């Protein structure tokens, strides 16, 4: 899948990921441990996100983000059904 296929109608996924301090996954806010915006140099099984909430860690690979659909209000729907929002510290109050 090409990098262009991950672009949303309004905000490209890679742009939304840039500088995100937190990622909301299905309503739960995780701290960003590692974040790499998918691009033409990443492969399907490359880790692009590691998220932490206390002792819980969640990892996403490129393939899981391929085809993410922008659904509005800063949210992206993954093929798995997970809903993601990328947040900065200024967004969290």
C-alpha cells in the first residue's frame, strides 16, 4: 500500500501523528512512547507507534494504519474498527 493511500480527506494521517504527545484509542488516552509517521521507507510490519498507559503498552505496526479513514473531528478509523485521535499536550486540559 502506498503512502498516499493513508491520506485522509482533510488531514493526512502522517501530519496528524506529527508531534503527538498522546493518542486516544477508542476513548482511552495513552501517552506516546514511540511515534514514527508511516512513509515510503516503512514496511507493513514496522512498528510506528508504541503507546503507554501505566504498565499497559500498546503497539501498532504500519499495516494496522494503512487505509485509515478520516472520519472528522480529528479522528481516524482503522480497518480493525479502532478509532484514533492524535493529541498534543496543549489539547489535554
